C-alpha cells in the first residue's frame, strides 16, 4: 500500500477520516498509522486514533509523486599527476 505520512485517509470500517501523523512497524510485521482528525466546529482538536495500514484507504495524497531528477551522481575522483622527479 502507498499510504505516506501527511496523507488524508479514511478507515474502511468506521469512516473515521483524518491525516496520518505517525507510522509504527511492530516486530510482528504489523504496520499501523496514527490518524489525526481535523478541528471540530467548536475549535477543539479531537484525539487521534491508530489503525492498521490495510484498514485504511487513501483519500488524498499529501504530495504528488515526485519525479527523481538525475543530478549526474557523485563526481569521479580526480586523477593525480605523477610526482615530478629530479
């Protein structure tokens, strides 16, 4: 799955929607995301909730997929001239 931090997601079971703010990987291989909902109409920020990755669906990606730019890579090591001998 391609859920990233900062993405807007929805829980498939409860419909809970919010932004992913944390990602944890458990020793068992389980990947969970902490989902923070938006502020309510009274200005209160509700508590975040944790969900398994496969239980979430992507609503909106935080950032469009970036295309890698080829920068030419590292510079080659400069060759040294032979030491002048007298």
